[in-house]
C-alpha cells in the first residue's frame, strides 16, 4: 500500500471509529446520555470559540501537563480504579481533564470517556447503562462539591474489576482534597498537578496573541503567573477587542477578566457592585436551593437589591452561563472558578483589603451554610496572587463558634 493510500485508509478508519463510538454511546446510554456526557457536550460553552458571554474558555492549547497525562494513562491501563488529581483554582484542572479524555479515546478505540453530572440520584439510576461498555472512564470535575457521588462511583469502580472495567478520574481543589479522600476509601492514586512556570504561561499567551508586542506578552504573563486561566482570560479578551491592547495594568486586567463579561450578562438594570454583592452570597453558599428564600433575603440585605429582582438576576446569570442549575432546584456558579471570580470581585478591594461583603455574608447567612461558606471562600485572593488577602475562613469559623455558643 503506497503512502497516499495508507493515509487515506487511516483517515477512513479514524472516521469510522468516531462514528462507531458516537452510535455506541448514544445507543447504550439511551436516556442516560444527559447524566454521562462527552467532554464536548459537558464543556460545550467553554469549547465554543464564538461564545463571547462565558468567563471561561477551554479552546486554547494545553501546556505543562504532559507528564501528568502520561502517568494517568499508565495507571488507567494498569487497571487503577480511581485517580485523584488536585490543584489550586485556575491552574488547569478542567483543561487537563479534557485533554486526558480526548487522548484516551484517540489512542484506545474501545475506551469511552464521560463527564458526570453532579446529581447522585440521577447517576445512581443511570449506572446500569454503563455495564455494556468494555472500558469506561468517568470524570468528576469539582469533585469536592459532591463527595457522596464520588464515594458511590468509587465503590462501583472497585466492584467492576475483573469484568467490564469502570474507572473514575476526580478533579478537585488542593485546599479541599481532604473532603474527597474519605469518600473514595482505599485503592486510589493521588497526583498534584504541576505548577506552571512563567515560560509556560508565556507560551499560552503567545499562542493566543502571536502578533502582540513582547512587552504586552511579558506583562500578561507576569500578572497571570502561575494561573493558566488568568492568562487565557486576559489574552482572549484582548484578542476579541483590539482596542484594549494597552490595558495591561492590574486594575484594567482584572476588569477584562471579570467586570466586562459579567456586566454584559447582568445588563443595565443592575448596578454592577450591587449585583456582584448579591451573586457573592450565592457563590459563597453554593449550591443553593432556589426554594430557600432566606438566601434571597440575605442577598437583598447585603446588596440593597429587592429579593424579587434578585430572583430575576439569578435567572439572567443562569441563562448567561455564569450559573447552572444543579440537582433538584439548586443553582451554583459554573464552573467553580466563576464563583471564585465573583467572590474575589465582591469581597477584596484592589489594595487587598476586605470590602466588608464577606463579613456580611458570614453574619447574615443561615447557620447550616457554614461549611459551604468556609469551603467556597477558602481560595479568595488566589487568582490575583494576593498573599495578603483577608483570612475570611478564620473569621467565619470564629463567628460560627460564637453563634453556636450563644445558641447554647
């Protein structure tokens, strides 16, 4: 077979395998395909290059995780039931998961990779649909948000050994890895994703802004290090609007990442600062039931916006892709990183001092949200590299202890 025929055959074979996998997945999953989704379906908005609303994009090249990908592939091929990867927010966990899923399916035609919707009841009902797959890998992004689901899937993965193999890949935050490990139990491998160096961040910036000046690329890389998310967010914003090419000071760059896209979604009906303060309540307490009117009252008290207008605001950010509906009648920022941006914007001033919003959330939110608040505000300041951000976690714990003592 000559080289041209060989290339033609290879292209045909790859296309055939892709079609076969699509048919196999949809036929075997049946109604469960909304619970177990391919990476292209799960991250549809983030992978859409024309989507100008979302704060997050995964359309850019991945760099710096080749060793972690190789280790993951080796462990899965060996039959490890559960893999746990962790990193701070904005350091590339979701982007790594997408790359790993695509690589697995590209190099192993009988492997099927799905991202799991974080709804334990729906997942439990749909688990039987996975029995037909020979090698199935389930990815749980933001695993710290659903430890019970992780435990259920880890148990199923261990029970599947020796038959049709099921594997679980969990992605979670380094500060919250302790909430996931007890759910997994035994037999799992844990890996910290590497911290990207400034040169690797520069590579990301250069791939998005190849014609930008060296000075601009240097400024963006310096401001972003070590967060690939921040580098991508700034570079994509500048690429979409070339009039912003001089916006390279810290205040302007932060505006590019957060203020501009959020303002476009919430519209002119709300003052930006008030709307972000209201959204910060939901981000801190997430996931929040839309039936819990106490949260709407808390957000109204802190932001000065009426509870009815906050209900409209939540609908607007869900439609705009900043929040998602989660489980039954719940909402949360989507992904978690959006919640970090909102909390950073609402709770920390440019000089690193508190705006007072976090303290108001701690004082006014119902007591049963205390654990969620502690988990959600743990990484405030990390996206902006602010080592002097206020210790909101310590303040929250002290405040709740006092509240419990007074109740006793």
